[in-house]
C-alpha cells in the first residue's frame, strides 16, 4: 500500500460518497478544478481520478457539461440498498473515519496513513467530512453504526468539548479511537501529538534567544490540541520564572474565522503591539494569515515566527507532527478493540522541532 497514488484516494472518496448516498445516479460529480481546490492536488491528479472512475463505468463524463454518476449495474452494486449487510460481510470489513475537513496537510496525511494501515490489516475505509459541524459529526456516527462498520476513527470538530454520540459509543463498548484531538469529559482511546512538549521546546528556544515579547495567536481555545499548546506556552514561562503578558495573546472566535475576518483581526492586533519580537501560531491557518499580515506591515525581517505543522514559508520555524505514527497507533488501537484485546488507551506521539536556517 506504500506509495498508493493520490488520485486513487480521491477516487475512493467519490466511491464512498456514492456508497453512502451522498451522490446518486445522475448526480453531478465535482469537476477537476473543484477537486483541485477541495483536496489541494494538481490538475493531472484530479483528472486521473475522474478518468479512472469513468473507465470503471462508475461515472460518465459529458463534454461541456461535466461528470455524472452512472446509472448502471456497477453503480447499483456500490449503492446496494442492503448496505448494512454488504458492509458487514467478512470480505468487506469496513471502518468509518470522520474528519472535520480535508483542507490541511494534517488531515490529508492522517487520512493517508490511516487508510494505508487499515488496508494492510484487511479493512476498508469509509470517509465522512463534517465541515467542523458537531451535528454532522453526530449524524456520521449514527450513519456508520447503521451501516454496521466494525469501528470508527474520529477526528473531533474544532469547537468540541463533548458529544453525546461519542459518549454512547463508549457506553455501548463500540470500538472507536479519537485522533489528534480528544474530549476531556469522556475517557476514550485516543492518539495525539505531544502538543505540550512541542510548544515548550519551541518557546524555550525563543526565550534563549532573548525574546520576551512573544505573541500567541490561536483560534479560541475550545479543544484539547489548542488547550495543550497554550499550556505548553505558559509552562515554559513559568519554569523560567518569567511573567506572561496575556495582552500579547490573540485569540480569534470561530465565527471570526468562518466569516473570513481573521486576517484583518490579526493585522490590527499586530499594529496595536509594536513591541512584539516573536510569534507562535497554533496551526498553519493562523501562521499563513500572520505571515501575510507581517508582510503587509513590512515586519517579516523583524519578527521571528514559529508554528505547529510545516507550512513551507521561508524563515518560519515549525513543529512537525508524526502523522505516520499517529495513523499506525490509531489503527492498531482500533483493531485491538475490535478483536477484544487490551491496548494502551492514551497514546502521545512525540513531535520534532525544525529550526529554519
């Protein structure tokens, strides 16, 4: 499964949409340009995905009109009305995966490795994307249970402290694992990065270089990942007996981010605090917005930046998560539960700090 082509992943996602009923015979499938934007892939990758589906008779490409789900025997097999029975077949052991989006490298790489390790262990993956809506996450959980999947791997939504549907999974002893984020209110199997130590190491480096006015830029702290990164930031100041200036914390409400006002918010924050000499951002979305704001203010050469996850921008240090190990642990944890075997309940995967020259 190593080197599994990216176009095949996109092809599998479209097939899953057909299987789940999100796409039905005659429905229009995303165009090449839409697939490029949705999954951040090249035009050739998007084109290959659609060509492959057309070659299999799953879709029909109509010149000048688009690509549509076929109405034929092959598609009818995919959309089998007895889906629960088909999913439960021993030859088709399915696992449901719930993702908040597919926009970031974090989500894309986690999906890649989860699918890889599931396949190697004889399981197939069905994907559901929630667009960061808790109601969609709940609906996906119920949908997967109804389909008879063997288990679930859930990447919780950004604004989530508690989900009754996840609690029900736990009470029913249904096999599932939370990945990247976890819910403190529900004790579950989970796999996360070492957010605390990763942040601690990065800020410790900045303090050693003499920075004292370090900004912290993040969405409002509503989940375990942002909470742990904030804690790591605070802890290094505390351990160094240095005061923390919370006036240099820029926390953006999720509504501000969703309404595309985050850039102006960060820009105004930077204008109000000319004393800032370094910035830590909790994810690449915040890093990209901050980088562009610094560029507009001609401050790129004056302010040092660190972010969680590789962003590919010059002079921006980053904390790299080990997606491969996270995916491997999540799959092995889930399969252990499915087989009724014990497994480590909480797995924290080390990160690596990359210092730009």
